[in-house]
C-alpha cells in the first residue's frame, strides 16, 4: 500500500512561534483561516497531532462545517477523519475531548507505551505498538495499509520537525500571523537539526494567499534524499521523470524514458527524455547529462531520477547510461521500473551502478506510471 500524502499544517507568528508560554492556546489564525483549516481536515482521511499538542491544547480535531461532513458522507467516507496521535510514553489523558468526540482514534506508540496507553484509554482508541521506538516511516506505511491516502499533520513542534527532517513531508502549509511572540521559551515551528538540502536547500513555493489577516503559503520540499530510503521529494522528482517519459516520441523499438538530474539543495540541474531533439537513439539520462558540463561540481552530490532503470548494454552508443552516470561522478539514482527483457535480456543497470558504489533507491509504487508509455512493449505478466 502506498504511503499517504503528508501535509504539514501550522500557524506561526512572525518570529516563527507556534504558541506563547502563557496558559491556553495562542490563536494565531482568525475565523477565515480556521475555516480554511476545516476545509483541509474535511479533505483528509486522517489528522495527526503529537501527544504534546494533546496535553497543551486539548484539541477536538473535528470537521466543524456540517456541509463538509455531509459531503464526506455523500462520498462514502466517515463524517469525521480518523484522529491519530503519537506518544512514546503512552501517558495520555482519557479525559481529553480528543478521545470522546469526532472520528475514530488511533495511537502509535512504543511497546512499553502501548501497555500504558491501553490501560488508560480502554476502548477509546486502537493502540498500535511500533517496537522499541516510533519509526515514522513504519507509521506512515501502517496508515497507508489502513487506506489513509491523505494525512494532515497539525503539529506540534516536535512532530513537524521530525517529519520535515526525515524528508517524509510532501507539503507544508504555513499561515503566518501578523504578530510577534518575542518569548525565548515559546515553541518554535522547526527545531535545530539537519534538514534535507541543509541550510542552502530551498523549497518550492506552490502558492500563496492572504486569508483574513494571515498569509498562507504552500511549500513542497525538493531536496533529494541521501540514502536508499525514498523521501517525499524523491517521489516528486521521479513522478516528473515519469511525466517526461510520457512526452517521448513513440517507438516500437525502444523504451520511452524520462530523467531529471537534481542537485543536493533541490535545484533541478537538467532533464531529458528518450529520442529528444530529433535524435532517434538518445536516452533520457544521456540527454539530461549532456546538458551539464562534465566538471560541474554539483554532480558529485546530485541524484539522477530515471523512470526506467539506467541501461547496462547499448548497441547505438559506446557507453550505456549506467556507465555515463558513474563517469559523471553521480552517487545516487532513484528509479521506478526494472528493465524488462524486451530488448536486452538480463540487463542489470542497477547492478552496474551498485558495483560502482552508487546508491540506488527503487520506488515500485511508481512503476505503473513508468510503464504506461511503454505498455505496447511489455507483456502483461512483465508489467
Ligand atoms: N500554531 C499551530 O499551528 C500549532 C501549535 N501547536 C503548539 O505546539 C506545542 C506542542 O508542541 P510539542 O510540545 O513539540 O508537542 P508535539 O505535539 O510535537 O508532541 C510531542 C510528543 O509526541 C510524542 N512523540 C513525537 N515524536 C515521537 C517519536 N518519534 N517517538 C515517540 N513519541 C513521539 C511524544 O509523546 P510522549 O511525551 O507521550 O512520549 C512527544 O512528547 C503547543 O504549545 C501547541 O499549542 C501545536 C499544533 C499546531
Ligand atoms: N493555534 C492554532 C492552531 N492549532 C491547532 O489547532 C488544533 C485545535 O483544533 P480544534 O480541535 O479544532 O480546536 C490544535 O491542536 C493545534 O493542532 N492551528 C491553526 O491553524 N491556527 C492556530 O492559530
């Protein structure tokens, strides 16, 4: 099951605070903005907050609009999204309105926390133990397995910080309120640590609008991952490579493939697709790499996204794409689809890359998109 789309939602002051240190929650949003948040909740399958937010805010996390609830029911969904919390300790207060209102409740916790949470909550929630520690990737996989496609995360600071740092957030929606908290101990949206792309990495702005007196901006993280684990930004770039594959001039004798080269800070360096620019034999990765100077220093930390595994054997050119990638100094490749035996039996571009020390991440959930423009070339059993 695919992981859900993860949307981080927060309201902050001009000095980046989520709250002040006083009693009760600081309302950063106005009525119009709370209504915008309500619409996102209604469009979500599940809403997650950390146990710290449960303790500090005692939220209900409802869809407040009756029309929106009715719309969900008309679509065959429950009136309220699933409510999810994360707690290492399991120290959750059954008197909180979170457990008695709205949608069904789910707690992700540790093996030790599970015993505490079950004793405290009884039937008010399903408690899922994820081992000695809570692993966020495992949590998202589990939610995907429960049919959650869109997850809204409403904080707090420690939860947002981890999801962004781990590269697991697809989108960040930030409402910036026109006030300054000014307190040194007030919770900040993002804590210190190593974020994808480092301090020079820039996110992509998807849009921005005034809502009442706050400004809401939508961002997408773009900096590639650095391991064979797949991040949300990796999926974004690989989806683009699959879209490029669909743009190739069709062929009966070669695959349609798209490729994108992305720098460590999330800057797109080059893109290419098969048979680009009227060259009947050029491959996607070859076309993309040819647009960059061979000594471009950004290549050493770049990631190549290719809808199809880079080729290992080639009749039409001296070097296959796996070798071109290694020779360009690229150390990481993300791909959706292993090459079938259609033209070259036993091609193992991933093996060539791995042998040269290149980290390869595979995203099988995007294989269908990579195959689509090639469906006339593969038998149904291969696809
Ligand atoms: N302005 C806004 O939009 C929002 C503001 N807020 C504010 O944020 C503040 C709360 O933030 P914060 O205190 O950081 O709390 P969080 O909501 O981020 O919750 C932190 C708690 O969640 C659990 N947790 C988180 N990550 C893990 C993990 N990897 N493994 C195990 N348990 C984990 C722990 O629970 P446990 O302690 O049980 O082990 C931890 O103490 C409040 O002041 C609130 O008002 C909150 C949401 C939105
Ligand atoms: N203070 C604040 C937010 N706080 C969030 O709203 C949650 C409470 O929602 P509810 O149960 O509907 O009262 C709370 O737990 C926290 O996640 N959100 C925002 O968009 N803007 C704000 O100014």
